[in-house]
C-alpha cells in the first residue's frame, strides 16, 4: 500500500478473493481449454477472450444476442492464412464467463450488430459486401448465415440525402412495434457527413426518415479535419432506464455515449460522456484513439444491458508473440432515477471467486509502504475498506515486486475528488 505525503495514520481492512485459474472454453482439441499456443505463456490473459490463432489480434466485438439458452458474441479476427478472407470469430456461453468457440462465420466485413426481428428471428445487420445487408441464420447454432435483404435508402419527394456518408458504414438496427429502424454510421474519413435513420415494415424497402444527430453535444468535436473529428462509428442504440443510449466511438478518442429521449422517430440527446481513460492522448500504433474501443451490447433475459469492448495496447510494447489485444470483461450498464450512468462488473463473474483471505487492522505511517504478508498472485480481486484519517493521497500498487517498485498503481486524492491509475513500466509475471 502507498501513503503520502504528511505523517498520519491509515487504518485499512483488506479482503482478497482469489479467482479460478481458467475461464474460457476453447476450440479443438479440447473445448474446455485455452488455445494450445498460449498454455505455457505466462502473459496469457486468464479471464479475457483471446484469439484462437497464434499471433493474431482480436478486434471489434460484434453481433451480440441471447438465443435459446446461450449468449452469442462475434468479433473481427485476422485474415485467414489460406482463404485471405477476414471473417468473424464466434463464441457462445451460458453465463458470459465460460466460452465455447465455434467455427468462423461464412461471411466477413466490418462492424455491425445483431437484433431480434419483429418475427423473432436473430438477424445480423452488417456490410458483408459493397453495401449494408441483413443476414439470417441457417442453423440454430448461428454458425451459418445467408443474406436475406440488402439495405438501400429510398427518399420521398423533397428529402435530401446528400449529407449521408458516401460509404455504407457501421450499421445498427432495432425494432419498435412493427417497424425496424436502421442507423447508418459515419465513416471516419468522411467529416461533415451525418448519421442517417431509415425504417422499414417489410424488410425490403428502407425509407429515409431523417438525419439522426442534426445538432451535436458540447464536448464533441465535429470538424472537417479527420485528425480531430469525432465520427460516429460502431453505433449501438438501445433503451436504458428512462432514457435511450447511443453508444459509439470516435476513431480519434475511442468509446463514448449519448443519453437522451427517443420520441416521434427523433433522438434528442441531453448528455454526452466518454467511456475512455486516455481519450486518444497517447499515439496508437493501430491508428485508433483511446484504450477502450468498439463497444457492443446485448440484453439478458432478466433485463440487464451488458457490454463488451475491444481493449488494445496504447504503446509499441508487444507483450507476447502468441496473442494480441483482448475483449473486455462483460460489464453491466444501468441508469437509476438520478440519471447518472452506472457501470459495474458482470455479476456472473462472482462465480470465479474462491479461497478468500482477509488481512485487517493495517496501520500505516505516511510515506511508508506496507507489503502484504500472505496475499499475492496475479489473478486476485481486491476489496478494501479504508479509514482515511488525514491522508491526502493513498493507493495500491499491483504487479510489482522488490525489483520493480513502480508498477500499476491506483491512488485517490480526497481533496480533488478523483482517482487515477499510473503505469510507469509494468512487469508481466
């Protein structure tokens, strides 16, 4: 533990819950094991989804839906070394903690979403070819898909669609009654373009309704400069509490969201927030901003809104040749009566807890770190109760030993009312 700067006492009670060592079902040869090439890799993430292909990165989560007792999630994977096509990896789970890997999809493309059609059929909206399309499953495992219709906007007399993005980009869809709405995203290299809202009742003709965000919120940079413009990509629109949320990304700054009202086929946002720690203030080797990217969500049978995001390194550090990047652990979103967004870990993750240990009545002098005696490891959950005293700043260092005194550190400044993570040079053990 860490305490600074002037002499005082800090009384802390620490509860540690260590976690089970494996949480992923994997592909052949054994469906309950992680990828074979990572088994002896000490840097392999234990709980996060990693690619099944050696050296392959994992990218945008897509197409999330609960269907017949299983949660399905797809994500962009690397190009197949044989076919040279970039399809989607597919995983499913009964609890969003233990995953089974399915064969790659028989179609490729970039980001989209999955929704339940008005007829109760799992439906993907994506761009498997030159334009946006709807796809329906050919089997109950959601492994094979076929295009059911293409999406091309039609305009009524007097409607002006000239400000739609010139490329079909990152669609989303949702159903209200007998109407299916389609949101067409804005390509990051198309500054000045606008989100387009379409609707259909027959899944054949898609009528242009209007532009979705005609006026943006303060704090959002909408410019003609692609280096500073906050585009709207990877959109996902859904009700949350008494509001509707548009979750999306800025390619320059990563995950963000709008909260507002959806009425008379019009979205009126009244709040905008970022879901990123850095917001693009670190140059990414991938050309993307922020650490949290490309969010995707689903609704659980008990009504919880669960999201994933793509996490990738904001540095040139390559930890291992066996894997690149991970998907975030699932998180629950909620919007209570006070209208403030809550984000918390998925409750099903609690099943990973075992072997709880407690260390209590820890008294610390300012400037003197305290090293836990019987608690250590790299798969632990820390729960702390701290009596602040006169401390102006305190925190916890993790992933460190005597040779690496500087590592991941969380600290809290009571006076300025904020906390911060610091990462000088993490050591991977």
